[in-house]
């Protein structure tokens, strides 16, 4: 898919929908496609909430050899 989003001028090369552990899928896909960077959103929960509800962005940042850019998302 070669399309450009005018509002942010990013080139979208690929969109994938995959089942599995989110952290492992993100890290494996990053290696498979030789990504230069991972961009993720996060709601910025505290450590206790992350432990109970996930904290995927935190785990990806901790385990990734590729740079990770985390964008703070607005509260739900």
C-alpha cells in the first residue's frame, strides 16, 4: 500500500492484522520487515494499572532493539 496522509506526510507501506501476544508480534514483525522505528500510542496509566491491564508499549520499549517512539493518547 503506497499512500500518503496529507495531514502528517507519512508514507504507509504496510498494514498488518495479526493474532498473538501483542509485544511479541510487534517485536517479531519489526525484525521481519527491518523497521527503522516503532511508533506506538499509550494512555500513560500508572505502573499498577499497567500491571493489571497490560502496558504493551512499556514492554516493547524495554525489549526492543529498534528505537520506539511512544505517543501519549488522550484519556478515554
